[in-house]
C-alpha cells in the first residue's frame, strides 16, 4: 500500500538523470499523486520485465533497461502488476544484483538502479495489502535517513545528510543535537558510555556521560566495539578483530564488507554487505566462528532477540522475519511500502516489552508493532 505524498510533476529526467545521491535517489515512489509529464515514454511493462528474466541481461543492463523498467513501473500507477511475470523472482534478482555490486570494485550506478527497481516492485506487489500484524504506533522522525537508535535513559538516534546527525534525548547523555563524523551504528558500552561506529569513516567516537565526545583512531572504519573477559576489542569493516589496548591484530572473520554487528548474550552477529542469505556468528567463548543460512532473508540490516529466537529485518524485502535459535525460519510479517504499517528499507530493530520497534531509512519513520 502506498502512503499519501505531495502531488508533483515528475519528468523522465528525474529517473534517468538522477544524481546518484542516496539521500534523494529513492525519494520518488510510485503512487496515486504522481503526475507524469506529457513527454513520459510509453513502455510495455510485461515485455521489459521478461527481457530482464533472460539470464545475464540484468547484470549487463543493456541500453539502461533497468531505468526503462523503473519508468514503466511509475507509469503503471496503482494497478496490480501483470500476472505474466514472476515479480517476486525479478525483485530477488535485482536485490541480488545490488548485493553483488556492493563489493569495492562494483558499479555504484548499477547497484543503485537495481535497488530502486527492487523497491518499486516490492511496493507494487503488495499495493492493496493490509498490515498482517497489530500496529501500535507509527511516527515520522525529525531525523533524516536514520541509521540506528537506542533507548538509554530516553532516545538516541543517528541520521544522515548535512547538519546534526547525532540526536540525544536522554537523561544519561543529555538533550542536544550535533554533528559527529559519519556514524552508522550505536554501541552501548556501559550505562554511561556509548560508541558511535561507522562503516564509512575511519575509527570511531565514544561519548561518556557529562563529557565531550572523544575520537578513537584506527586506519579503517570500525563497526563494533565489545568486551570479552574484561578485555576490550573492536571489529573493523574488513573483518579484522583487534585488541583495543595493545592494538594487536587477533584474527579475521570470513567477511568482505562487515557493515554492522550486534551482540546478543555471548554471540556477536556480523552482517556482510556482500554475502546474500547468510550471517557470520562469532561465539565469544573460544572465539568460535560459523556462518548460518538466513534464507529467505536476502540482505540483513539488523537483528534483535525474540522469545524463542531472533527477529531479522531484510533491507531489500522490507519485512520482519522470525527465526528460532538454530536459525530455522518460522514466519514473516509486514511488507515493503510507504504507507501506514509498511516498512521502507528497515534499518534497525529492537524489542521493548511486548512490542517491536523498527526504524525505516526511507521515510524517516519509526514503526511499533505487537510482537509475533
């Protein structure tokens, strides 16, 4: 289902000539209030989609066929998608192309085209769907493209764009907003200390109660900081684990791009942006490393504990998936979309009492739903 958006005239150049800035590249969404310009091209949506089903075509993107698909999807309006195409499969192919092109040598433009087309298809698949669980609350945040949040004596958010990107409304850390590097994750180190980690910027920052933020240097982006047996360690984007005190390189996890990690109990879960349908698990007792299959989740943005297992959110599908402790898939809820009760690039998740809180990167939204 689509949310209400302000009516505006949209031109083909808004799609074809997009400046590949992720903060506004995905701002358009198919919906009832988009007024397409008089020179909007006419495409056969089914024909274009079937071309993309041919093996190898989608990866080479001849004649910018993914842009043509995006233009055709916008022109399709609020109608149901043609049944001749396996739209779920096509969306999965686009999502997997995004993951493949996220490697360091990948093609950024192709990656972003694939992601946008995937989003449009997912939203249109569920155009008339209703939320399949109880929505408690949904609100827009004054945080642009939020990356993460924590509830520590109140609310702590990190966002994107220009201006302030750290937003504190906490009895522990104060009530203020300021800019601090390019953070993508908040890590609670203690009751009075938090770390702001990043998958883009070298090192990390720490904020201790009643003190100014301090920078912790490292020659690569640091995505996670943790303690084992009273010793502090950190994980960088390349998968290397270092001792914080000695700076000794301990060992490397089997990841290509560790963009985020979470600690639950004695396990650290590491999300590899380049690896589809999987998750690296580091067991702190004995430094044991394993990889688990997360199918049908394509690309994990976050996970949190749940009764009997874990909740995972999928960046590409906009859904919440419940797995048991052995990572057997049990069930999923919600879907991709911009309307009430839908998720758009869900980026962070946590549980508070009997409720699940999910942050959407697109639309700057916090959705609260009943645990399932």
